[in-house]
C-alpha cells in the first residue's frame, strides 16, 4: 500500500471515529469520554488510541446504566 492509500485509510478511520465520538458526546453522561487532546496524552496519537478511549466510554456508560437499573435510588 502506498503513502496516498495509507493517508486515505487514516483519514477514513479518523472520520469514522469522529462520528462515534460525536454520538457518545451527544448521548453518554458527561465525563465518560476524555477530550481529543486528553486522549493524545493518555493513550497516544494513532486512530486505535482514539478507538480505545471511545470503547472505554461506551463500557463506562453501560456499567453506569446497569448499576442504575440494579439500584435505581443510587445517585451517579
């Protein structure tokens, strides 16, 4: 794969990750997803690092919802 193809793949990956980030920011509780700048420092600069942060945000959201369902009086 040449440089142009890799750049196009990287752009496509990042665009897809941006869509997932946008969905998480719109629907998940505040604080489950670090900012893009924080992801760079915490995880790294590659698309896989952003993916890791997004996955952790989704998992944290599901865990919070599960705890809330099991104990509806608990404050989060």
